[in-house]
C-alpha cells in the first residue's frame, strides 16, 4: 500500500505557527478531512484557509454530540463510537484506493485531540503518520508573557470536566497548572483553585495566538462560562538562579 493517512497538527490557531511539513502536506494533498460541530465551518478549516488545493475533496466529520449528552451517560460513548467507526471506514477506503489523505488536527494530534480515536482504530490496518505541532497551552503561556515553569516545578494539565475533589487534589499537588475544557465548569474550577490556594495567581487566556486573543487575571473575569478556546494558567514559582 503506497498511500498514507496523515494526522496533521495545525498548532494553536495562527497559520504562521504551523510546521513546514504540515504546511506542505496541506498544500499538496487532494483529500482533506477535518472534525467540526454540525452547522459550523470548523476551526481547523479556517486555519488553513487559502492553503488547500482548489480541487481538494473535503470530508467533514461532524460530531453527533458535544455537550448535548452528559459524559456519564452510556449513550455518549455509544454515539461517539459509532461516529468514529463510520469516519475510520471512510478514511480507510480512501487510503486503500491509493489516495493520500490528510486529517486536519487543531493543536497537536496526540494531545487530547479527536484524531487519537481514528489513529487507534487505523494504525494496524493502513499506513498512518502523525505530524506533531505546537499545543494550545504553549501558545497560552506564551501569550501570558511569563514562563509556566521554573527549576523543578511540577506542571499538571487538568480538565475542567473532572470532579471538584479531583480538581482540588491535582491543583494542590502541582506547582504550575494548565486547566482546559472549562466552559460551563468555570464555577467549579474557581472553587477548586480557591481550595488549592492558587486562585489569586490564576491567569485566563482566551483564543491564544488567534484573532480575538485576550489575557487577564481570572479574578477580573466575572463570567459564568468560557468559550471553547480558553485556558487557565497558574505559573510556577520554582527554583531559579
């Protein structure tokens, strides 16, 4: 089999932060796939706007659910599993027919990305190559204007979807923090930060490296929910010369 499936990391959102290899693959591959929410154009597609070949064949993989069903509901995994099975069947057919195919991945493909679910299903069936990228959290701490870690600081990445107790434990044990998947979990995240004694150091970054980027102290934000591209940081204060 000569064709290959590429999971191409696009980086945090600024096209200038894409790797040379990612740029080359997007510009020279005719079959392009990407994830998006139903009814939306898709952030990944927007990042590479003007780069894709004019005759590119587009395969938009539209999530059947996002927040409509709670994560704890058994139907959530059932619906998504069926969705990924359909996507992998389509992508496998393209590659087996001899067509290189690029899957556009926001951020890095192996960092909390949907491409992971395609990769685990396809890696033993067809050739798959992953192209790494700058993560959204790296762009966020760069936008904050301060290093996220010093010396021996322990950095933890935690999801706002965790229970409040789990969040509090992780936040208490870490020296530096990246909090993702916040959205409507913001009040819970605020309480956990306060319980961990880190609320006064928390920084909020929205749309890091993208149009509309905002950076502020979390304490100065009075919102009850946050847009998808939002990250909360707590910078480490560890050893330095």
